C-alpha cells in the first residue's frame, strides 16, 4: 500500500512539474510599405531604426501638379456654386410669380438650374478626385512601430507598380511564441507563467501565457503558446520554464 501511495505521489509531482520551452519574440504586426502613386521623392522623413507614431509622415512625392489641379477644381466649384445659387434664387422668385410668366419660360429656367446643379455636383466630384490624388503623394505609418528597413532616398523615382518595398514597419508591441513538447499539452494552460532565459541566463522576467495554439507540429511534436513579449526586441530567442499551475 505504501509503495502504491508513493508511486501515485511521484506521478502527481511529475505531472505538475515545470515545463521546459524555447521561445522567439515576434512583432504583433509587420508591413511592407509602398506608394499608390508614381513620382519623384521630394522628402523622406524617417531613417532606418526610427520609431514612428500611427499617421506619422514617412515620405512625400513632388505634388506640384496635383496641388495645381486641386486649386483649379476648387476655383471652378466656387464659381459654379455662385452661379447655381443665383439661378436658384431667381427661380424661387419667378416661381412665386408664376402667373406673370408663361410655362415655357419657367420650364427653361428650371432646366437651366437643373443643368447647373448637375455641373456643380460633377465639379464637387472633381475636387474629391483631386484631393484623393494629392493624398496618394504622401505615405504615412499605418500603425505605431519602428522602421526596420528603408529602401528609398530623396530624388529617387517611385512607381505605383510595386517592386521592392520602400519601408518595412514593425510594431513596437511584441509577442512570444513559446514551443514545448506536446506530451505536456494537457498540463500547460492559459494563465501559466513563462520565465525567460537568454543565452542560458535567467532574465528575472516572467510573463503570462495568453493563448495556446491547438495544432501540434507534426515534424517535431511541439506545441505553441503565445505570451506578451513587451521589452524584448523582435527576433530575440532563448528558452525558459513554464510554471504550470
């Protein structure tokens, strides 16, 4: 009886032992950035390794032509809007005195007003189109992060046809991908702590597992868990222990 109890105790201790694992730190988001327009680079606002906020300007193309087109479209819209307002007021006055005018005259005035309103709407669309073209001459960061690669300089020609990315951006927030033997699959749980070692030395840092991937790697029989990697650069790797509950 004592032998059975001892074996049972040893099995229980073995079942809940800490689990050895390896890890790699990865950025939560990565993006290869290019332009949706072609032109000459007027200004590059960042360098490799720079930290940027979401919406920060990275690059600007020479947009002289696009700015002129927008100014012309806005001027046309202002002029047509004044003409439309004048015709609208005139029609409103004549409509109140419809008995003074024959129906043909009033109908012609209404047709002229409708045509001017259509022209005004087309000009509004022209302004919106010019604004959109102008916005494509600027490249901004889609999220906060660091410039990990820069392949452009001031004066270079940029094409909208693609090719080598102008920048690569990686998020400042990182995650740990933790791999451990699948035989411990039932033991490791969300909420368990993973304590990190780098180059065989403990960092004193522990983080909680927030996700466990269900699939098992058929090549090495490893399972993967995910934990917050704040404070570790993307690409950092090492090992550690999962402190199972």
